C-alpha cells in the first residue's frame, strides 16, 4: 500500500451524474477512460491504484486529477493544439488548383516542379499526390501520344 493521499479528489458532480456521463460517452474512449479514473477515485482508490486500473502512468493520473479539480468535466476533454502549420496555406492551394485546371494533363513531377517554382516549397512526389487527392484531382500514368500520329487520324480511320 502506498503513502497517504495528499491531494483529495474534488466532487465536481454527483456519482449518479458521473455514471450518466460515462454511459453517454462510450464512443469517446479518451474521455471515458478519464471518467473511469475519476469514478475509481470517488470510490476511495488511491491515485496509484486507479491509474493501474485504467492502464496509465501515475503521473498522467495526477495530471487528470489536477485538471478535474480545476475545471471539472471540461478539464478531462482532450485539447488538441492543431499541430504544425501547413507549408502550403489554403490560399496557395487554391491558387495551385486554378493553375492546374488551366491545363488538363499534368504529371506529378510537373506539379512538383510547379510548386517549387511558384511557391518556393519542395515536396516529395508522394506528398504532391496527397495534395492532388485533397484537391479532388486524379493522378494516373499519362496516356502516351505517338508524335508520328497525324492530327486527323480518327477521320482517316473512319474513311477506311
């Protein structure tokens, strides 16, 4: 058994209300896991024991408890900061879309060179394909055109 608890869990809502939140959040497992932790704390478990039951480290459990004590339920909802900003902002992506729509047949390598020349950003071909997919454009192996084929080849074929 561990040391005596120095930071008690505050009862921000009744045990029944906590149970109700748990039942409605079964799809959001992150919040659900945190609510189970709080339920175990309500039941008298130590932070260490409750952390073991939900499968997290003791330090994480203390963070959850501190957020619960400060903000209640809202403190348990994950806060995502949004990540690293995109190298190619939306206005430049829209400009790229208009450039690509002017001409119908681009290779991935040509789009990669276009992005590098126009916007000064170097992307791999794999990421260029991801950008094209995001724009709703398709990429495929280009159809090969025979340089010897006459301009009116289809008309000549119909005559014969």
